[in-house]
C-alpha cells in the first residue's frame, strides 16, 4: 500500500465511480481498477463494490476512507512544511541579545530582514553577553549577539557594529569637564556597574586591575537605565556604550573618553561552529554579513578568551 493507492481509493469514493475519478485524477480507468485490486489484496478485505453503475463502499472501505483522508493530509502537510522552510515562508530563529544591544543595535538591523522574510519569527532571549555565549555554545540558541572577547574556537563570528565605551559621570562630578581619562584617575571613585554576567563588567574590572587597583563597586544592576539614574544623582561613576547615551541623551550626564583598549565596544553575532543551521538561520547569517560590510570597521579583529 502506498500514498498513490490511497489517493486513488479516496478519489473513487468521492466521485462515486471509476470514470469520473479517472478524469479528476488524470489517469485511465484500467489504472484505477488495477490499483484498487492491489490495495484490496494487500489489505485482505473488500473495500468497494458495484451497485449498478455506482460504486458502493463497504464497512472496511468506510473505515479506510476516514483514515486515508488523514494520511493524505499529513503527507501533503509534510511537503508543504518542507517547502515553506526551504523557501523561507516559515521558520523560527532563537536569538540571544544583551539588553543594551537589544535596545540600540538589534531593532534597526532586524527591520530589514523581517521586511524580506515576514514568515520567519524570532524568539528573543535577553541575558548578559557572557550568558548568551554559553547558551549558543550549548545549542540552546541559534544565534547570539555579544560583545568581544568571545570564547576561542567555539563560534563562527560575524562583526555587527563597532563603537566606544565611555565614562559617564554627573555634570557635577570633577571629571565632567575632561576630554579623556585613564583608569589610573578612577582609583578613588565609586563605581555603579552592570552585573557580572555582562562582558562590560569584566572589561571594566580588568581595566582597573591593569591600572593597579581594585575598583570599589557600590552597585551592580541588570538595567543600564537604572545605572544612568544613579550616575545622574552623583552616587558613582560608570562606563557604558556611547551609542546608548546618544540614543537617550541625558543633560545631567557627561561623557568622557577612556584612554584604554577596553573602551572599544565591538558587537558581534555568533553561531556555534560545526552546528547544523536551519534555512532561516543560514539566511539570517548571510543577511547580517551583508549588513556588516557597510557598518563595521574594515580592520575588525575580535579578541578571544580561552574556553571556560
């Protein structure tokens, strides 16, 4: 028994005869008759019989008809689903995005892709950059947006955007009028930072340690806007990407450049090496590569860290 025999059987039942079914199925009557004979022989039951010029259905035939309709629909659904996936009419991409990147980078990049492929849905998971890397490495996310450095050897990396991290202080702070500062000048300051799961946290701590001191961290928080509000009332200083401040300017906050390599804010998109990527994910990766050629520094070189 195969799907073609089931289609012929359903066609005969619905047309109440071989002649009309043959026309609708674009086959000859002998072909239908032969197919029905083989089907009944394979199943060991009679499915139909002739009453005058009309086909009548037996009890077994009636049971098979109901089941065959479902089988045919499932069979056709499989091919429709595969076609939808390969033609990108449907699909799901699991994406991990740290909150700051999700606010100031992802929306503008994703708008064009959704316009091209409206049938593809995104499942967004927001965590810090470190956690995003771990989720992609475990295969729990298809794609991750993160900040350099990334785990060496684990990912294929697509550069997305490059900017700077800047020192943010209250306009009442003594450093507010400076054009730039070095980490050494921050030795006696109180820091309000994003939490440890954020790559920026590690970059700031390392910058302080390179300058010979352990930073006094007054507050660690998960939301950049809360950090800004604390800085605004002069509870402490912080370092955050300039891009987020440019999008949401705060007149009571001053931005100061940092003379340190960690001030470079490099956002990249990662996928796990040697991992199967769906058609939707492959297309998204290609799209992001095309976008990156026009918005990222041509001499991109993302630092790496050892596998944890």
